[in-house]
């Protein structure tokens, strides 16, 4: 995944993003696994890929050697008793050099270039416009990956942060923003993939192109594909491929009640709204109020409603700072809902405990109390 980010005055604006969703650290591990399995099969005639236990050990050893090769020029791989035959146990003893590893993974490393170039192209920038290159993810420690980045960007990667921790640090900051603990930070994100819908012939028609800044709203008018068609199936898709089968379906719904007419006559407007953080807060708050209903104390609900309306007004106004301020104020009031619900639960629990203990403490009409004395069973006979 490549991302072009512009930072200034507390505003983090994502200019573009591009990636290969089928490329990651596991793919580098698999190259080593396949090499070990192929070598062992040539030597012993046994396919370890069909043995689940052996495959697991190969995978663990491959990951370990990959990590070692980030700092060493070669890694020793020792897997005793990897399998057994009638002739006895079999072992793996191999040495993997960094040069051999880079040879095995050359096609994967070449695939790194496309996302970087696409991200720069979508952002309408060149490598000369870049100030810093930050690597994210443990696999970016691979020397060949770093060298490829240098060749593409002409810059040495920034190594002041741990690539394993970059994402978690960013998530922590964003969590602080959402909680209202971090001030003066605004994230302007983009859609990572295009959003569209399925049209005649299994084709995906894009409505919102990838790397569109959020929030956004776009619409397009469609029509029926057959004469007398009274309903249409709307299949919402995400992806960059031309055909529906190659993209991911986000969901579908059926639109009924279309008046019968020749094909192409009915006008169906499809509108997509991509929600930003403020819209999401509004939706979640309204949903929470609806689900809790009368359980929310009236004074608390009134305050939440006021702040909710203020946030809606800020969204309509379009001011980022106003939305941020209103959102923080609403989050503070929403927290009071949870506190009020907790207080009600605690009070209710205490009341029920008292109610349960009172009958036992004050009841003397039945049961065996401390002053009842001994109880003696006897037979009664009427002498008359």
C-alpha cells in the first residue's frame, strides 16, 4: 500500500492511496517455503506441502529466516525430524543467502513499483515533490525492498520510527482525536477504491472514483434494461476492474414499483454519499438514542439532542473546525448517557436486594424463625 500524505498546521490530508491487496509479508514467506519444499522433494522424493504439520514448521522457519536476512547475509535453516519414511527420519539442513532470497522474491519486489507510481500519478505529483518516505510494516526491513524504494523515489527512507509500530501509533492518535483527548489534529481521508454498481452485461459502472476526498456525494441516472421491467436489482461494488466478477460486492437491494414502460424510459437516479467522521458520529448517536428509548433520562437526552443538532448544522456549513468542535462536544454528552445508564442499573440492583431481604427479616407468620422453638410431629386421634 502506497499513500501520499500532505501535512500542515495539524491537518493530515490524504492526497492519494494505491496498493496491491494480494501482496504482503506472507508472500515472501511462501517463496522460502516453496524453495525448501522443492529442494527436499528433489532430494528425498517427498512432497512436504501435503503434510500439514510439516508445512507449519516450514512456514515458521521461513518467517524466521526472512527476518534474519534483514540484518545478516545468510540464514541457517534446521528442521530435524521434518518427516519419516521406512528408512527412518528425515531432516532439513539448509543455508539461505540474502542473494538467493532476493532472487526468489524478485517478482514480488517488482510489484512494489506499481502502487508507488500510481499513488504519485493520482496525486499529480512527482518524486521531486516528496519530502519524506516512511516505511510501514515489518517486511519493509528487507534490504531489497528499501533499495527498491530508493530507486523509485531517489530518497533514503525515514527510519526514525519502527515500521511495526507506525500503524498502531497512527491509530492511537486517531483514537485520541475521536475521544477528544487530542486537539488540533484533522484527518482528511480519501476513498481507497472506486465505488459503483452493476449494469447490463456484468459491467461495473463507477460512480465515485478512487482517491476522492471525503466527504463526497455523487449521483447518476440509469434506466431499465428490458421492456415492462418493474423492478431492478442494485448491486453496489468496490474495485477498479471492469467486470463485476472481479470486484467486491458491498451489498445489494431491490427497487420495486417501477411503472411498466419501454426499456430506457424510466429514470432511476442512484446517489452515493460517503460518510465522514462527523456523519458517522451523528448516525451512531441517533441509533443509540433510538435503541435506548425511554431508558435515557430526559435531562441527558435534551443535552444530547442540542449537541446533535449543533453537529448537524456544522456539517451543513462545511467548516472542518466547526465540525471538529461540535463533534467533541457531542461525544462528551454521549458519554453521560453511559454514566446515567450505569447509575440507574446500580440503583436498581440495590433496590432489588433490599426487597429480597425484607420478607425474610420481618416475616414471622410462616417458616421456622429463631423464636419458634422445636417442632414436634404428632398423630391426632378423635376419641369421640
